[in-house]
C-alpha cells in the first residue's frame, strides 16, 4: 500500500496545509516596477503550485523572491513548494523567514508545524501550532487545531488529541479531517463500537469515502460482525479506483472467506 510521509497508509494523512492565497504586499521601499514583477512571478508560481507543477512553481517563486526578498507570502509559498519536494531544510528556512517578517503570520506557523510533523519532531510541531493559534485573527484556526491534535495523537496523548479535534470542529463543523481523526483515536484505543459510529456518520455524509468504509469494515471484523464487514469491503471494490484501499478490501475478503 502506498504510504505517506509519516509511513502511514495514505488514508491516514490528515495534516492540513494552509492553501496558498493569492495575496501580495510589495516589499517595503521597493519600486513599483519591482513590485509588479514580483507580483507577476508570485501569481504564476502559486498557480503552478496549485496545479502540482512543482518545478515551474519553484522557478517562478524564486524569481519573485529575487524582486521582493522581504515579502512573507513569497517565502511561505516557497516553503510549501520545498515541503512538497520533501526538502525540509529549505522549507524550514522559508517558513521561519516568513515568520521573521511577520511574527503574527499564523499560516507560516501552521506550515512550519506541518514540516516538524514530517520530520517526526512532534514537540516542536505542537509549539508551532500553538503559536499559530495565538493570533485571534487567524482565519483558519480549525487547520491548526486539527494539526495540533495530530501531533498529540502521534505522541500517544489521545485525550488531548480529541480535545484539539473537537475545537477544530467548533470553528468549522463542516471541516472533514477532525471527524476522521476522532474515529481513528477511538479505533486505536480499541473502542470499536464508538469508532464504527463515527465512521458510519462520515459515510452517511460522504458515501464514497472508501478509507472510512475500510476502517468501518475492520471495526466490524474486530467486533465479530462478519457480514457487515464483508458488505463494506465489497462496496469499496465497487466504488474504489485501483488503489491501496481496494487492495486492502480484497485482502480482507480473502481472509474472511
């Protein structure tokens, strides 16, 4: 099965980066011509990044930072590109530079925390997410709370993890990742009835979310409910593309025969 950067199956990748927003402030003291050039390259770089074209995104954003080396948004975007390339030293450098330019830049604190998660430094990640949340004007606190919960989860602090996920949901009830993460905590604690109820709620809202169906099926296996488990695994095979989730469902079906 394909793995994410934490060595976990891809359906458990629950960290949340802040999307690059097309905002721009010209470097202080910069000439209008330079500001225009930086803005042009920044917008192109963000567009390529959102399309998944990392090489062209990197080229355009490096051009942008050459015109406006003191712009926090450009450094944040560069940090995201390097993070996607798993060049963590470079991503650390750019997120920290963005924070140096604006100590209240919650987006970069959140993204810095995600970088710490990727290298397994959960304590530093927790500090970064809490810094992001110190800014009462942060527009997406649910992301930082979700990521804070994930850091606690990785340290085995399940109660703190759930509290963080619940805070994320209070800010954004429609935000999906904390719901899934709460179900994962119940699952890992062996509370399979509670986990199953959470996964069923997710499936009710998102019927094609095969990762939740897979985990629900496994809950049923743990609870000795063979037929409901088989029903979930068979449904995954019907609706899932050729990916790791489908392979896992097929494996469980073979085991339950």
